[in-house]
């Protein structure tokens, strides 16, 4: 219980840090970037939007930094992220709302798949030490970890999209011929557009799972209780799962959460390459369009998402490890 | 209640250096040996040296000025233009070769700077303990959890993109926490080791202990830190350049990819423009990753490749003649 | 067959990059039915490796290089894990040094007992519960702890539950690797007494590895002294104690004070055990032996029977060190 509270406290702290960073960054940059942006959009904004922008970026106000900060926090915590500039006059929240589902689908499903597949392969590779799988995997995935995410996407596009014409590679669905809805053709379209991006993400992120699981398994297999299990004559499969894997996976769950940051980076780049209408693509569009309110909100959203995922992983670890369950 | 049975002192050379300095030079010698014997390390070192040489002497290989758009655009492969020309009439091969310099500079500068900060913060946190440890530890953890790439994007966006220096600074400032965490963990385990107690008892000052005893013992982890940070520096920097947040006029692999993407290189039949620089990033990254993995194996022998031997028949003892006590 | 275990010429190598290192060199001994054999030696002498080799629990880079381990007529060397499972736990079980490390931290004690029982046959659920509770009571632990996790028990309780687990099938041989080393002195003694009682009650043989000579001497029937991978002395405990033949054994005995005997100055054995990759010439102990002569560095002695005791010493065997000299055991009662 105490452990859970401490973690929660940590997340609140991190959230606060992210909010504060968001607040300070535009104000720290030489020549407040917001000024330039506002000049660009000045003629087109309503007074309310202008006011919101001022609060967000601290331009044209005579309030002290502290007062600005309080106003900013109040705005953020009440969910008022202002008006998007690129998608004016839509509010930032509504703009993000449409993009979230695409990213959740892509990233969420792919990560779960990569985790399951990767962990499984890692377990088997460690169990059959010296076998073919084990000797091939490490070098292959060491190299895979060094490959830039977007490059994998490009190669896939080149092979499957352009040369072979098997799969589409632009957008989340075919905008010209389809309308969103629950029709079978739409769903099929969405799925076919998701294959290449998902594959790119899978290829680039699975390596870490396999490797870390394999390494933890190898260390676990050297433990005395695994030797004891052998001494008791337990069947191989039971030792592999019940005694080795169950212990090896625990440290990996928190590692899983830590590496989410990298999955997120990969997703942003992959969405960019495929023009996939998710949160990452939107972030880059916002950057290019100097839509700062949107940018800020997206950054906070991504941070919160990662934090939540870590929290979930922590809870899962605690539930699975009786030592934390009974101790505190 | 067992009393030590051996009361001898190990005969040996008189100790001229402290144990840890010996450990450090020993570690470096071991690494040198390991590089030669471990295949991954050898390949990685060869590749790295190759790229460093190319970065130092690009004019030797590529005679053309990479930025000059002096040629006909869209030329294919030929002896005059090994990789053809870009849509702007620049020689692609020259760009690739000269771009190496930018990448290597970023990799090494960020690698060294990040590792230096990580060592300072990590070891200070572990060794000075108490309030230092708590606050630095929290700082590390918070920075670890905030998704780095989105943060990088935001900062670079506010700065309207910048040259190499900005990239270096921004990446260093955001990515040191990952390795700081590992170094802190190791420093914590070293804190209670006997030889540090001995130093303390000898009356050495804390700073002396930290610099002369703790850090040399962590040599292999520090080297691994450098390699990891260099790898991520390359990936982050090229990604930022790719999405246009680097200075598009620098000659670098990431900027080549930016221009390639902007000109829809894949779709318009100029795949090499995108594939070649990406491949270079992958290979250089792989060099760092291979070295890192090799050091992992060197440090933890359990991870080394196991060659499965065919089960050999175990020789049985020959029946021994009974011997009496009549031996000369 | 009177013997439960017959080990012949067993050698174990560690396969390393810089060359194979022999950790156990040509070891032979037998264990009779219900017999308590103590194996004593310094750290690194190969006794734990020997134990794992006997139980077929070696892991790479260690492997059996030569010899046989005959358990009730079957040679265990070379058998696969599935072939061994017929014998494992039912006829031969193992108790390891640190129960905290030897018990799966994420499973309850009862679950681990259950795993062991289910691995050999298909017992019904109540059979499992009954037997698990019974063995726990045998070692003096309340069966309610079947639901506990290893980290919830004290050190002594963990060790005893390991012993209980080893007795699930009342095997013929229980191999113990320093099970008392991780405990405090009082717990050590009570655990040893418990083990001895159980042994006498259920008649299983025990191989007990330790570095603590004084502790084992009260409980073992026969004593085997190991040094640098070899057996240096092997005989009835009483005989070895009253009349140690090998200078190393003598040195070990002299290092432990007697609580009742006359006060004598403690003597350690000077020097350190040899690096197994760079062994001394001739007798492996000669650099540290107070009775060494030139011949000791030239001839590698065999293990030879001398007055009902097997001993590996050049000078004892050629008679140049008569049995009368230096034989006063400081533990004579």
C-alpha cells in the first residue's frame, strides 16, 4: 500500500514536472517564439483565443511569472488547452480526440503483440541455450536496435508498397474512396492501411523484448531454485515457465514501461512516414505549422499516457510478485 | 564458528597503485583482449574505425563538393557519380561521405558529454547519499519517465530548428538520465564493498575515494554508457534532422533523408536517396550496438555464446589392482 | 546390494576459454545403506562440484569428464533429465546451502511441495496435502506454513522446510550441500540434531558436505577429507579423528579448539589452497605441509589403504612418516 502511494506520488511529481517544463520552455527560449506565432495569426483570432494564448505563452501580459504559472496550471488542469491554430477554430481537445484512436490502435496493439511475441521468443531462446535460435537472435537484434525506425518503414514501403503494390502506405484509410463508419469495407480498409505501419513498429521494437527477456532468463536459469527444480525431477516445461520465466519476467515489466518512451518515439516517426493520422503525425504537423497550443497539449498527452502505462506495469509487477504483495 | 584455516598472505608484487586503479587498467587490458577474441567486438571496432577515418578524411574518398548543386539532377549510378545525383543535382556519394563527419561529431560529443554528466550525477547520488541521493535520484527518475523524443521535438521546435550545436546540447541535456540510473545503481552496490571501507578507514577524503576508487572500478559500465549514449545520439539526431528540426543546409545523413522525404524520393524512383543514408545510420549504429553487446557478454560470462557439444562418452575407470602398503 | 551409492573415478572439468580446469580429480567412494558420510574441505576444494556431479546437476561450463556414479546399480552419468526423473527425489534428493536461493520466491511452500509430488506419479489432492503436512511436522514446522512464501519464513524454518521437501518420498539417499552454513550457531546445532534424528528414524543415507569439521564430527559415520579436488583421507570418523593420517587432516583438526580439552595454541595451516589451473608438482598439499620433503614435490601419491583408512600421502605410504608421529588429535575425549 505504501509502495503504491509512493509510486502515485512519483507520478504526480512527474506530471507536475512536465507541466512546468511546458510552461517554462517557450518563456526560456531567446525571443519568445510565441510572439512570432501570434503575429502570424493575429488577424484571425477571437479575443478569447488570444487571451488563452497569452496565458499559455506569457506574452503581452503584465502579470508576474508566478501569477502566469497559477493561471496556466488552472487552465491545464481544467482541460482547457486552448484553440488550435492549424485547425482553427477547432479547440485543441477536439482535434486531439480524433487522432487518439488511431494511435491507440496502432501503438497499443503492436506493443502488446511485440511484448508477448518477444518475451516468448526470449524465453525459448534462453531455454535452448546454444541452439539455433539463441545464436542467431542476439546479433540480429543488436543490429536491429541500431536501425532508425523510419528507415525500416521506408524499406517496407519500398518493397511492399511501391515495388510489389501489395499494401497501401499512405494514411489511415483511403480518404478518397471511403467514408468512416462501421461498414465492412471501411474496417477492411483501415486494417490494410495498418499493416505496414504496425509491421514497422513491431520489427523495430520486438528486438528489445527478446533480448532483455533472454538475458534475464539466462541469469534466472543459473539460480539455485532452478537447479533445485531439476533436482526434483520436475518436467522441463514446468521449470521453464513456472520457475524460470515467472521470475525472469518481473524485472522486465518495469523495463517494459521504461522503454515505452522509445516505442512512442518510434510511433511518431512511423506515423510521419506513413502519414498515419495519429497523435504523432499530428505533433509533427503542429511543429511545422507552429501550432504551439496543439504541440503543448500533445506533449502533455503523450507524457500522461506513458505515466499511466508505467503505473499499470508497476501494479502488475506488484500483483505478480508475492514479495511485494505480502510485505507492504 | 569456523576459524579460517589459512593464515598466509598472498605473495605478490608490492602494491604501488590502489586496488581500483589496478582494477581499471586491468579492465582496459581485459577489454583489449576481449575485443580481439570476441567476434562481435571485432566487427564493431572495425566498422567504427572505418567511419571515424571517413569522417576525418572525407576528401580522400569523395572529390566532389557535397553542397554544390553542379550536376544534372536525377542521374543514376555511374562511375562519375557512384550513387547518382539528388533532385537538386548534388552528388549523393559525396554527400554521404562528407555527412559522416557531422554524424561522428554528434555521436562522440554527445556520448562523452552525456556519460560525463551521468557519471557525475550517478556516482554523486550514490556516494554522497542522504539528501543528495534522494533528490538526484528523483531527478533522474523523473527525466527518465518523461518521453524524450517528444520533449526533444518541442524544444527544437521552439528554437525553430538549429544547427549541430543545438542538436548536441539538446540531446545531451535530455538523455543523460538513462545511463545515470545504471551508474548510480552500480555505485550503490560498490558503496558497501570492503575496499571502500578500507579507504575510509585509511582516512581518505570522500572525494578522493569517489574519484580514485569508485570510478575506476566502474570502467566497464562507463564504457558501456558511452556506447549507449553515442548510439542514441545518432538515432535522435538523425530523427530530428529527418523531420526538419536540424539545419537543413548541413551536410548530414539525417538531412539527406529530410530532403529525400520532401521530394518523395521513394515514390519518384529515387529510392537510393533515402535508403543509402539510412543504411549508413544503421551500420554505424550497429557498430556501437555490437560493441555494447560484446561488452555485456564480457562483463557477464553467462551471456556468452554457448556452443552445444555433441554428448561425448564418459570414460569409465579401468579396474584398479589392489595396492598394499609396500610402496618404495 | 549393500551400497546405496558407488562413485568410481569421478572427474569433473570446467570448460573455459583458457583451457579445461579439473575441479574434481578421480574421486571414488561408496555410501552404504543408512550411512552418514561427511565430506570436509576448504572452500574451492571441489566438494560442492562433486556433490552436483553426483546428483547430475552440473551446469555448463562444468561437465563430467570421466568416471561413473552408480546409484543402486544404475550409472547416472550420461542419462538425460527425463531418464533421471525416475530416480530423482523418489530415491535421491538434494538439500542446498541457502534455502532463500533454493526456493522459488514466487510460489508458496505448499505449491513447491505439490510440484515435486506431481512430478512423480499422480497423487490425489488430499494425498498431497496430507503428505506435505506430515513432512512439515517431521521437521517441527506448523503445516499452516504451507501457504507461506519463502520470504515469510525465518532462515532456520526455510532450511528445515527444504529438508522436509527432501523427505517427501523418504528417499534412500539425501545429499546435503552445507545446509547449515547460512545459519547462526544455535540454529546450526539444532538443525544437525534434527537431521540425525530423522536419519535414524527413517534410515536414509546422507552425504553431508561442509567446511566445518567440528560440527560434522559429532554426526557422521565416515569422514572424507578433500583437498584441491582430490580425496586425501577417507575413513571411519572416530578413526580419522583419533588418528589423522594426512597432515592436512591433522592441520584441520588442530585449527578447531576443544571446549573441554587443555588449552593449546591455535594453529592455522599456512598458505592458501592452490589455483586449480596451476597445481603444484607432486603432492598438491606439499607447499603447505609441515612434513614435506623433496620427494613430496616429485611424486603424485595415490589414494591407498593404510590401517583401515584411505590416505593420499607419499610419506605415510612409504613409511618415512611413521604413524606414531604427530597424531594427537586435539579433540580426543
